[in-house]
């Protein structure tokens, strides 16, 4: 079993100086998505499924990948990024100041998230729940005797591409690798736009372990096309 996590392309967070709640891709973001699709089609012989966050930036990133791989996408609502406060109509400069000021919060406040938005506790629970269901629906479950970090793979679901977000992918990676969560996972697992992270279910100790094979892989992008 292979899981390939892809972060969306560069989004237009600001239009005419105003923050966008569900931004579309920039011109560069579309280019990043096209290059991602080109690389996947050149390197992979087959993809079983493509799962996509409902956010516009993820949906647009998935379009050329779907076309290149010839696999119909499935939208998974709970893979969407942590929900921010409603900043529609707020100047992007003001939003950036909020983020900058928030970096100095103590850990407990980080867990609570930003006022008016989703708490990191709820976000982490949502992503872990989504990933648990994705695996369970494909006959992959934790070890029957509860041995940590071991998984039972009843039927290999082959290769699954997940097109989502920096926060979503970071939380999923940490959970699959059995790491204690932090409320700043996107800073612990830094992922660039259209970066790939591949996790493989590897036979070991009579069952399977999830093994990180590549991380923040952006070799399909030139230096000038790499953004975070």
C-alpha cells in the first residue's frame, strides 16, 4: 500500500489586497499542478484512487492529476485544512499581522486555535478520524492486539493519491508514523506547494508498519517554481 500526499499549488490568498476565504490557485499554482501531474504520469504505472479535499485550491490542483492518471477523484470533506476565522473582506495585511502575533502564544493557546476558528484539538481529531475511515474502508486497521505502530493489511488497496493541505498532510503523516501530536504540525512537517510525501505500508513483525519513503519532494519543480 502506497499513500502519496500532495499539497495543493500556490493559492491566491490575497486579491486586490483582501483576504480570500477559499482561494483559487495562482497562475504559478496551476503550473505547479500541471508539473505534478506530468511527473506522476511519467513515474507511476497505476493509481488506484485519488482523494481530494473540497477546498478550491485542492480541487484545482487535482484536475490535471486526474486527467493524467485517468482516475475519477473522490472528494473527502474532512480532509479540508484547519478552519480559520471568517476574514472575508479583511485586508490581507491585517490577517498576516494576526498570524505573526499568534506565533508567540503559549502551547495551550495553540491547542485552542485562533479565536473564531477551529481549534487544533478538533482539527487533529477530524483528520485522524478521516484517515482512520479511509484506511478501515480499505481493509487496513490497527493491530488486533493493540501493539503500537503495527497495522493489519487484509487487502492491499494499492496506491492512493491524497491531494490536500500543509496542515492536513502534516497531521496525517505524524499520526501514521505514531508521533505525539503538536498543535503546530505544519511547522514540524514543512511542506511546499505541490510537494509529495510518500508513505508505504511495509511488511514487518508479522504485520505492517507505515514507512516514510519521501518527504517534501518537489523535484518536479524548478528552483523558481518552488513556493511555500
